[in-house]
C-alpha cells in the first residue's frame, strides 16, 4: 500500500462479524491496528471506506445526534488508562453516563450501586479516585460502562496496565459478569493467553490485516500460517483444550451383568488390566480390575466386593484440561466422562492430559 500510493493503511480488507452475546477478542503486536479497529466500531475513527453494521444499520451513515445516542445507549468503552474523573468520587464516576442522559439521581444511584457491587466495590462508593489501586480504578471503569446498560462493551487493552495477579482477578470478574449479563464484548489485548481465556472467537491482526479468525481451540490446533503459530507458541494449551478434545473411547468395557469370564476375556483381548463397567443404559457403574475378576472367577468374591465405585467422574465435557489435571494425577485409572444424563461417553488418560501441555512444543 505504501509503495503504490504513498499512504500507510491503518486497516485493510477487514471483514468480520461478532455474534450477539459473545466475547470477540482482537490480538496483535503494537501497531497492528487493534485500537484503530475497535475505535471504528463506535466511529471514534471514521473508516475511509467500508461499512460498520449494528443490528442491520450502517452506523457510518449516522448523523451526529444518532452517533451520540449510539455511544450513550448502545456501545460503551473501557479504556486502558481508566479515563476516570478525579474531581468525582467512585459513585459519581460510575453514574456519569446516566447523568448526562438526564436520568434522575435516585435511579442512576441505584443502578450505579448495583454495578459497583457486581465488580466487587461495594462500600467504596464515596471514596476518591486517588484512594484506589489500579485494579480498583479499572473496576470502576467497567462498572461505569455497565451502568449505561449497553448492548456492546468495547474494551481497549483494559487490563494490560495491571499487575499479573490483578489482571487474573479482573479476567475472572469479566467472565463472571459475562455469564450473568450476556453482553456482546469486543476486547483488545496483546496477551495471547488472555485472548484465549476470554474469547469466544479470536482475531489475529498483522500490519492492519486480519490473519485468522477462529475459536481458541481451532486456532491452537489449526493455525492459519507460521505467523499465527509463532504467536500462539507461548499459550498454555491445557487452559484452552477441553475434555472433549482429549477424551478417547475406552478400549475395555463390560456390562454389569457380565461374569468374571467375560471381564477377563475382554481385558486379555484389549491388553489392559482393568475394565469399565456400565449398566443396561450405558450409565457408568464402576471399574473392575484383573485381580478383582480373578477373585470372582475363583469364587473368593462376588461382583459387589470387587467393583470399584469411588472413581472420580468428569461430568462437564467442556471443562478445560487444566481444571482436571490434578484429578487425573491423583486417580490411578483414566477418568471416566459422562454426559448430563450420566451416560458413559469416554475416558481421559494421563497421557492425553500430559500431551496437552506439550502440544505447541
């Protein structure tokens, strides 16, 4: 672009959609166009060409009043450096957006107090901004944006200036808020781990162009090119991959009514020393070991004596591998996975858990 026109393009050939209620994360190196792009979404930067649609309307065609209404009621922005007013206390900063919309004091105060409680600042309403830590200031910024009850929350590197522990707390807080309120969020970051933790979909920018848009799992397992691969090499993939990704089909399974001979035969054919026991409806019942089956065969025990039933079960197929790593390490058998109806649908082995940590090495 620079060579042919003498102009440096901030963004070029950008085309993407954000679904209602999802968190779409834009990531890229400094100068890749992230902040320029997010500012086009509320027309703080007017794109040279192209269109920006919100609920079927092209906001690039809005007049000044329409844009003002859009920014006040539909799209709120949370900035990296907070943008709070030192001459106002926490509560007054939080309800500022409603104040300029003419909302009565009682109503705006109630809404602001509700949002401050949601972000963990209950009791801090009358404090001066100068009395707050960086993480608390950012919480005020989030509460202020939420108080306006926008459809879209635009967050421009909102956590990047914070200490790692504070950043981690606010990431969790945002996930909790999103679960409760279901806002549409466009989030800018340069931290790939943050992007993969927060994003429903992630878009990677390079030199003003979108290199790839995908879910974190899709991007981790199928990067578009070497640039994306290098970008995500530092990702802790165990926090991105879910149980669904590492689950496998059990090789040895017997039904509850089967005898010792069937259990021993299946173990021998599969080359294993234990079998998963299910009932007639494929609900997981327990595990029988080689030793237990031999004791049954010799008449020294009955099935209830040898059936191991206190086996930890994974009931959330979408849980991250990181969430079940310790459980896997502490359990001598591969972990059984059941669906919401209790139906046995697979196992997670220690090897599959370990492999998730070295996927990108």
